[in-house]
C-alpha cells in the first residue's frame, strides 16, 4: 500500500498539543527544546500552558504547529517508522514547512525561524480589519473562483484554499470578501461565512510577506527532500531544492491547491494518508476528496504506540 504523510496548517492549534508526546518520547521533547532555542523564547510554555488567543497569533501558531508535527514525526521514528516509508509528503500552507522538515530538506531550527518570519510578515502585510477570509461551502472551485472574481469589483478577492470538493476559502479586502459571501449564497452555497482569521492569507495582499520570505529563504540551507514534496501551488511532486525555495515564496500569495494535490497523489497510487500533528482537519478533507482513502492520525502517544503492532 502506497502512503503519503500530510501535515496540518493553521487552525489546528490547541493549548496542550504535543505535550503528551513530549512526555512519552524523549525525541519529541527534543523538538520542542530545539524550537525554543531557535526562537530564543519558551514557545513550548505557551503551547502547553498559555492562552489560546496568544497561541493563535499567526507568528506563534505557525512555528507551534510545525513543532507539534515534528514531535509526532520523531516519536514515529522512535517506533520504527521513517519518512521514507511514505511515497510523498505534503502540507497545508504552513504544513509545507513541516513536510520539508520531516523529509530532511529543512532543519527544525530553520523551519521554526522561517515560520516566525512568515507569520509576522503575513500579519504585518495588511492592517488589522482591512482584510478577511470566508469559507464557501457547497460550491465547486470553478464556481467559487467566479464568485471571487465578481465580488472583487476593483479590490482583491481570490480563491485562496481549494480544500475539498465542497469547501473553498476566498481571501482579500474585507468589503470584497463580504460581497463574496452574499454572492455565494445567491449562487446556492450551502453556507458562506467569514472566518476568524487575523489576516487575508494566500492572496495578492500578501505580496509584502512574499518579499520578506524571499529574503529569509535566501539565507537558509535547503536540501532536496528525501521524499518528494507535493507542493501547494503546483499540486504535483517536486524534489529540486531551488524550485522548492521559489515555490515557498510563491505559496504566500498563491492558492493552496489541496484538493488537486490529494487527487494527484491518489492518481500516483497513494491509498493511505497519515496526518501527522495536531487535529484531524486534513483527514476529513481527504475522505471528501477520495472517498475510499484510508486516513490515520498521529498526534498523541497512543496513536504512535499503535505502530508497534
């Protein structure tokens, strides 16, 4: 059975995530220590005992979710599962950095520092209150893209996340996104609602953040991943380090083509998707994209311990 390892994005964060893994597996604890050292602050203390409002700040959530995913990956390795047991790795938005760290392309420390820059730059790109994102449920991607284009009316409104056959997220100027919600309802969307996010990710308004990431990524050693990465903006496998470096910049303003990525992997024979880290959001999306897909989640010690059998 061919499998892929997939890594969650923003929204999966919870207070306490990864703590039980760190208590059960020394290699998992070492990841949190490495991230704390890389950032020069005790991020693990915030993750395990802070306020959810602070953890949800983009500059904290992004490295925190990567740390939790990598702690789970290290615990899995302690049970004898290697990243090379997967045919592909993929991650949803920031999860792409977790996937690259798992596949040996980035060090955990560099991934943490890059995600701190990415989170801060994405937050700073648009003044609070000027941007928004909304989920359109029950519309296919082509229809959602038409809705976004109609709603833009001279402002920015783009289809940002193609998550599954009936969930597309649009992003842009707040007024344009609010128009998209009303147009989507008129087009027969099952639901359309603004999301509780702090910035309009994956649209042209993020260009300042893309520039910041281009500078930051230029300073980092990036190796070819030992397992091909199915990149968000390409929805197909890439393994060349310099192409990946460019795609990570493009990803800041580009759409997360998750539905297409999962379909591409399924087309290459992947039948099992293992979600590594916090939450189960990707597993739900994957089962809506490929009904017969097998999904497993690895975010707690008991999930990882089951690998012994």
